[in-house]
């Protein structure tokens, strides 16, 4: 398993950041405390995705932060990203692992406890679980809720990253389930200052986990 700090997992959103502002928003998120950046783009050409992923890889390397590519294993390999995150309907995890090798990170989205148990048998480094709260960034998201997240944390042998509608106002309730890692999209990228938004979230996460900074 690849060692990775998942505390504040920030995911880009093409609907919340214009192409010209993407790098600046990501830079602010990292400087505010993001520990992982995931690049997610669904409606752009492969050429555009490759171009942005290449620039993001350079930026993340500058800060020593891992870059994860959502879904697109080919892009991850092309830009030598640190890993790939896939969903239940994407390439099977075993195939992804075979393509990118054991030295890279593989994450898997889960939304049911059955999927969490199945993930225990798969070559993944962490799982995402949610949607914990209602979210506008993924219209087909299934709402799992806080109590199911609590059970997922108990069942999973992998680190769990809570996702879906998480922000500075509700992150404490997420941490109280025993889940130590949160993924956010709009909470950072729709903020006037991604730096301040990430900083506040990181402070709450550190306080909730009683980590030493």
C-alpha cells in the first residue's frame, strides 16, 4: 500500500473553475492545507484534459502534493500522475492496478456497505464513501448519510475518505464518526478565497483528529 496523507482531499470541478483560473485555485488550495489534489474533468477533450493534468502535475510536484486523476487511467499514465481514482462503473480495480503498477495510488468510490466490504478484497489504497450530504457537484450521487459513514469506517480495512456536500459547517459531524479524511469540491472551489476555505477546513480537521501540527 502506498502511504498517502488523505486528510484534506480537494477535487477540482470544471464547472466551478474556469480553465484560466484552475491553476491559481489549486495553488491556493494547496497553500491553504490540501494534502491531495484530484483532477476531475468529464466534459473536456482528451487533449484539454492532458494539457491541464500536465500543468497540475508540475504544480503539485512543486509542493510535494500527490495528484490523482479521476477515471482516466490513460491520462494518469501519460502525465505520470501519482495515482487514479475510479468508480464502480469504471475499469475494474485489478485492471487499473495492473496498468499503473504497485508504486501508484488507487482509490475507489463506494456508496454502500456491501461495496465497502468488497473493497477490502481489492488492491486499493483508500476508498471514498458517500455522498454523506446532498451535493450539487454530482447530480446522480446516492445519499448515504452520517450513520452509514460511521459503519463504513468500522468495516473498511482501508482508509476512508468521506465525500459529498462536506463543508466547514458540517465537517465536525463527519469527523465524529471516526472518519479522519474528507474530500471537498465546492467548499473550496466555489469560495471567494480557496486558500482561506482550505485553511479553515484543515484547522477543523486537525482539531477534530487531535493531530500535532
